[in-house]
């Protein structure tokens, strides 16, 4: 039996400001991403910044692959 290698897509976003990041903004961002199937795998604060960077992943499916291709085609127009 051959096991298929799972493919992932990743998302990285920095939120907040030099004055900090509100817990509500972090929670809202994570809730929105979770509803889209994203799983946060790392959250960190860039040195000397009140901001946070969130790294997330989700399985790359045929549906999400098509959505990415459409988005890339729109950006290239």
C-alpha cells in the first residue's frame, strides 16, 4: 500500500502595531483563519516590535489549488 504524501499551503501575516496587538484582534484573526481551514503552527513577536506574526498551514486540496490559481491569474492581469 502506497501512502500519499500530504501537501500543505502556508499563510504568514503580521498584525498589530508598534504599540502592541490587542488580544481581540489576535482571536478574531485566528477565528477567521480557522473557519477557512487554517491551523496556526507558530505565533511570534518580531524583535523590537509590538506586532505579532502568525504562521498557519492547511492541506492543499484540489479546491484550494484552483482558488490559488484563480487568485494568481487575477493578480497578473
